[in-house]
């Protein structure tokens, strides 16, 4: 099974002080044991690197790069998906919904991915299933 991984999950895995850390750690182990194909986008990577650097420092970025990223398939956003994400973002007109989220939804739909490892209610609102 393929599972999309969002910034919120990556961050929760790495920040021991994050409220979602225990659940993220448990889910991460389960996803790896079940040999899920883990997918993310290059947009999520940019967002994750920036968040980790600003909140946890470069050591966390290095851990992410060396220990987590080798386990992830990275989908690069095409021009069409980028445009579709922008259109969905503007149409939604929600202040707390990000362009990155809208692009992630487009990638998931394009690839037929239904499961998401996230701590972001927007994915569930879009009809995606949260990974256990």
C-alpha cells in the first residue's frame, strides 16, 4: 500500500516534545514494518526542511536527510499539478489551508493514494484516510 507523508508527520517523528510524537513514532514503526511505499513531494520536503531548521536546528535537518529521506519516494511536482494546486488553493479561500496541502491533495489523487500519514485535519476533510 502507498501512503503519503506530510510535513506534520515528519515533524512529529523528529520532535520529542511534539504532542503527536508518541503516536507518530508508533505509526512510523508500523508503516515501515508493513513495508508500505511511503511517498511525499518535493514541496513537502521544502516545507519540512524549513520547519525543522527554524524549530529544531540543522542537526534535525541532517537526521531527516540521512535517516528518514532514504525511506521515502519523492514525487516532483509537475507544472500541471502545481497549477491545479494553485486553482484549488484559491477556490478554497481558506486562510489556514496551504498551497502545499492543495498540491499534496492533487498528487495523491493523481497517483491514486488514499492513505496519508499526517497530523493535519485538511487531509481527512478532503476524503483521505489517516494512516494508523
